[in-house]
């Protein structure tokens, strides 16, 4: 599969399989189905509470470790130097792996600088191949980059047709930071899967709305994280390497921009307090 090369040379498959909100009892099977469908990049997080089942799915799939790119994310309560060192080892143990390909700070809160120093050390030791952040604004990415030895290699943010983030993508790419799109389908909000503009574009190529969206992101060199528990949809979402959008299609998709998150603002004080107080047991 097409890859995106990070500033440190690590290559990440441009389409990944996300496991957020997959119940523990379904996760191992979903991971096996995704690997069977051709996905070689899996995105989990400490807060998804399914790292152990992701590890089980990987093991049971029989895939060689070096063929897979696995991401996990440090939850807010562990975002400080000691928290990263301790919880990273626990994540590794749950995943049954001896290294992680990409380790991210999940949210831009708590002691990000302390956490980053621990992540720099983990990368130097070879336990992590690449390090980055998620849900950071561009100014905070640049600040972190300027005052540390190692620059963030990735920022994972919400991007979908209603929250397109064109300027943010351009700014991050200009800084050499690879961009990953979470909730590319906006989790189906705002009737995304029956959107008339996307449906009409898809009809031209005999492709679904989901396929048009994945293609639209890939053409921007954005790494896409798509989630489905259904094998037929996993296969659908990955079948996007045999068509191209025109600039007219892209202009049509641009009209869908709402300029707002489909979920919440990371700058909302109430959300920050909610995440600060969300203490997850066992991670
Ligand atoms: P998403 O991928 O935008 O949407 C998933 C939803 O779309 C599910 O309800 C799925 O249903 C449905 N779906 C998938 N493919 C479909 C298709 N071809 N046709 C119709 N429906 C389809 O949402 P997401 O899971 O929130 O985001 C993707 C990944 O991004 C996550 O799994 C996670 O890895 C990552 N993420 C990261 C953050 C962060 O803060 N860093 C936040 C959110 C998500 P079924 O499963 O029933 O098929």
C-alpha cells in the first residue's frame, strides 16, 4: 500500500484501521478481519480499553510483526514523564509487542513537555519507531517542536468533509509534520453516508461515499484512519486505489466545509476539565 514517509524516515501505510469504540469482545476478530482485508496499520489508544484484544487479534492473524504499523496513544492521566514511562510498558505488555511503531500524546493537556521527554527517550532506545501528538493546534505543535530535541512526526486530528482543516493540513505539512485524519466519516453524523454531493461524485466512478472520502484524503497525502466492524465495509474502504478525483470533484467537496468540529472543541474549558477528570482504571 501507498505510504507516507515521516521526517525521521519511518513509513506509515496511508490507510489505517481504527479500533475506537469497538467493544473488547469484538476487537480481536475485527483486527483479524482487517488484516485479512489488507490493512497493515492499526490505530488504538490506552483509553480505548482494547489494547489487549488488539494484541490478541495481531497474534492470531499470524502476520509478521514487521509487516504491521501499530499506533497507541498515551491518555491524559499518564501525560507526564513518569506516566509515559510506566504506562508505555503496560501498553506494550497488553499489546503483546516488544516495540510500538507510533506513539502519540492523545490530547494536548497535562504535562506535555515531561511526556515528550520520555517519548524522546523511548524513541532513542528503539522501543518506539516514531512519536507524535493528537488533537494539537498548529501553534502548539510548533511550540513543542521548537523547544525540544525531537520534533513531533505526526499530528492526528479530526478531518472529514464537514471539518476539512485545509489550512491546518497545509501548515502542518509545511512544518514537516505528517497528518492523520480521525473520524474521516464523521462517525456518520450529519447524514454523511447519504450526502448528495458525495453520492453524486461516487456514482461517476461506481464508488461509495466512504470510498470517495478515503480517496479525497489520500490525495491530500493525509493518513486516513477508518473504523468498521463489518468485513464487507473494511474491504470497501480499502478499495480506493483504482480511481482519482478531478479538481471539480475536489471543489464540490470543498463546499461541504462547515468550519466546525462534528464532535467538540479541544479549546472548550468544560471539555478540558472533563478529560482532566476522566481517570481510566487499568491503563
Ligand atoms: P469513523 O471512522 O469516521 O466512522 C466509523 C463509523 O462509520 C462506524 O459507525 C462504522 O460502522 C461506519 N462505517 C465505516 N465504514 C462504512 C461504510 N463503508 N459505509 C457505511 N458506514 C461505514 O469514526 P471513528 O471510529 O471515530 O474514527 C476512526 C478512527 O480514528 C478511530 O477508530 C480511532 O482509531 C481514531 N480516532 C482518534 C481520535 C483521537 O482523538 N485521536 C478520536 C476519534 C477517532 P460499522 O463499524 O458498523 O461498520
